[in-house]
C-alpha cells in the first residue's frame, strides 16, 4: 500500500520537472529573441554609423568573392579547350591517302585518343587557297607541297599538359609521321596563372576576413564603452557574463548579416555593369567567356560567412574588453 501511495507523487514530480525544463527553455529562447530584437533596433536607430560599417564589410567581402567568381569562369574556359587541345600530326610527303587512312584508324584505336580527323593534302590546299588570298601564286606550283594531316583529340580526362606531351611523343615515333605540333605554352601559362590567382584570392580573403573581424571588434568595443554604466549595473545585480555579452554578440551577427547583404548587392551590380563589355569583348575574340554570377547556395554561404565573421569580431571584442569591466574597477585599469 505504501509503495502504491507513492506512485502518484513520483508521477507528479516527473511532470513538474518536465514542466520546469520547458519553462526554463521557453524563458531562455524568449530572452534570446528579445535581445536579438533590441540589438537590431539599436542598429536601426543609428542608421549612419550602421550603414558605414555595413558598407566597409560589404566591400571587404565582395572583393574576394568577385575574384573567386572570375577564377571559376577562367577555369570553365580552360576546361573547354577542345579545339586547341587537338594535336596536329603532319605525315611524311611520301605517305599516300590510303596509308594516311590506315594511320587514322590506328591512331583512333588508342585508348588515350578520343577522335581523329584526317585532312588530305588536296583539301588542305583548297582551304589555304580560299583563306590566304594567294590563289594566283599557288597556280604556279608544280605539285601540292602540303602533307596529309591528322588532327588528334585526346579524351577529356587526358587534357593536361603532361598527358598531351606523352601522347605527342608517341605519335611522333610512329612510322609515316613527319612532325607533331601541339601548342602547350598557352595551357601551361593559363594553369600557372589560375593557380597563382587562386592562391592570391585565398590570401586576400583571409586578410580581408581579418579586417572585417577587426572592424566589427572596434565597433563593438565602442558600443561596450558607451554602455559601461549599464554593464556595471547588470553585473551588480548578479548578471552573468553570458547575459551581459549576449546583446553584443547579436549586434555582431546583425552587422555581419547587413555586410553580407551589401556584398551580395555589390556583386550583382558589378556583374550587371561588366557583363555587357565582357560579352562584346568575348565576341570579338570568338569566345563564349561569360562571368558567372553568384548562385543561390553561394549567396547563402556568403551571408552565413558574413554572420560568422561578425559574431567572431564581436566575441573577440567582448572577451577582451568586457571582462575588464567589473564593479569597483576604475575605467581604463
């Protein structure tokens, strides 16, 4: 009987414990919402100072992202070099058209070759006659000086400088091949340029990210000093460090969010302003180069990174300056 009488009390105790946990969690979340709203209102009531901080952050965040987009566009162009990736294989003058066709089949059967195009000497001479404007001079030739030519295209996975060099050397060693020509200089220069640009972009991103943290940290430091008396009162009545630092951390997050939005707007405006001239320039060079915009997930990543940087800058400032504000400790000590 005694054990049965105790069961309702245990049930009431468990329910009361769960209710207390829910009340504490609800109060905690409500306080976070209140602090976040009040921090946003403080920024809204100081629009000039907030806008200046957002602009500085926006420019600092937009520069590395713009360079990353440019780098991605350049890598996209270098990945589509099908026409320039072809290896020009000149056959010997004594190779007949039938022998050239057999060589085309032999080269095309290789695993490291995607396709082979045969240009016979008559077709090459006709094309040269039409494009060079030397038709009258070519009429004085006794015979066609041009050889049969194979245009060899390596597979997409093998379109690297090292793989193309190996393939070119093996083609040149084949019987009936007089000379192999492949221009790898531009590809090597482009690869080195993109690698250098990629490293420079990440270095710039780290430097500007550090600058953003410092800007937010200095802004939060000024906010801490302006609310020094309020912080002292909060600590005198028993406010914890987490309670006191929470408004400043939310302020840093709002600064980061605003800076990310400004950076996204600057990127969109810059892309719109530059897209026209870039398309006209690409048309003149018969290229399909276009600047890639920031996708939706990239925009979300930009906003998230900006908020993280804002929070980090606020945390650094709070950690450094807020701990020094204690009741009974003179200012500046």
